[in-house]
């Protein structure tokens, strides 16, 4: 069951959740010829449905849908399925991720949590907020372990196998979004050139912390990943 506890850090839930829904989903063609990727169905429900339902479990009640590609379909879906939800839809057009985040920041004076519109994870939002811990000069980024789906060998200069690991988990982790950006860093974000350089700058100045998620994580970028999502979505529904 989802925790309803008060966060240890006693941070106010004065948070806007931004869901990035503007990409064209080229790797999911032809499915995305007529609909945006967040509206692709998994077990008869769109990806966006699962993301919003999960966030609502943690009393997230203020949303910005950062749209672009076929945004009218996003508008129609939200109007027909989440009438009581407090949300805004911002259509930034065909732009990069950071521009969508900047456009969203301009619409709120709250801290923001930024999620990808093609990623379904049972990230514990209570724990994410606790991890942030009211550190107003840092951004939190969430991660997931990377497992190599092969046997991996270390080989010396003479081609001798020095070690063998079957499907190892890397020390490095992957970015899955769920950024926590405090409001006093909004101006900092607005000055950045693009997402990669912003993350590099935050790292350089020791202003980026990593929240490690090791629960369920489903990304839908390709047809193979969509098939995997169909098989694993029940885990999200039960969490």
C-alpha cells in the first residue's frame, strides 16, 4: 500500500508536478502517427493515465502538462478523463526538453517535480521529498539501476579472461526523471542553454543529488519496450 505518512522533512506539499508530453515519439511509429506517445495504450489505458494516477496517490494535486506534438489530443484526453484535476496544458511546440521545463516554470511559483511522459515508475514521492530535505540550492534527479543483459568478461592484453559476470548490475545508474527543482533555482534553470549542459553545470557546482529508485520502472520508447510494458504494468497497478 502507498504510504500516506507525513514527510519526515515536513516540507509543504506546495509543489507543481510537470509531466513532459511533447515529444514526437519517432521510434514508436506508426503508433505515434496520429497520437502523442503519452496517449499510447497499455492494457487499454494511456501511459499518461498511469503516471497521473500514481502521483495522485501521494497527494500531488497541481499539474502542468508540457505538451507539443498533437497537443490537442492531450487536451481532449485530459478534459474527458481528469475533469476534477487542477492542471494546465502548455503547448511549447517542437522544442527541446529544457524549453518545456522553462515554459512550465514561468507558470508556477512552487517547487516542481518533473516527470517524463513516457516513463511509468512507482517512485515513492514521499521518500523523494524527504530525500530532497529542503536543500534549497540543489536539484534532485532520480535514477534506476542498469543491468547488462549479457555475460560480461574482462580480458587482459593476451586475451585471457580475467573475470566473468553474468548480467551484472553496473555501478553507474540511469536517469529516469522525477527531478525535484526548488523554486529558488527557477531563475538558474531559465538561464541554462539545454538539459545536458544544465545537468553538467549542476554537477560541476555540486548542486545535483541522486535519489535512487529500485522499484518498478517502465520506459516506453520503442515497440519492444511497449511489449515489455504490457507484461509488467500489473506491478505498477498493485504498488
